[in-house]
């Protein structure tokens, strides 16, 4: 795995590579902002929440389903990136 790249195994068993744009901790949880676009291209951004336990050998991420939680985390990432990319939900 390259620096700032992550491969996620989807529910259907397929693998998808994402580029990690930023990470943060909010209310005791770790979140990552990722994109599916190759470097320099336009793509979608996604926020995933780390739901793994300390005993897990690898991180386990899942979609943020709570709308209020998602909005708060998107706002944090938007401020962190200070307008570098357009974060539309």
C-alpha cells in the first residue's frame, strides 16, 4: 500500500482503492476523508468512520449513516482543507 492510499474490501468482496485526503478525531471517533479519483482527476469524496477495536489486526471503516454526525465531520474536513476541494454531500 502506498502512502495515503487505502484498499477497502466492499460487501460484495470487490476491492476499491481510495486516496486518503485527510483524517480527524471527532467526539472520540476517528474519521477519514477519501476520494476514488486518480491523482489530479475529479472524483467523489467519502467520509468513513473507524469502527475497529484495538484487537483488530486491520482498521475497519464504515459509512457515516447519521446525518448530523456526517454534517459535522464534513464541516471539520471542509475547514481543514480550507476550500482546496469542493465537498458536496
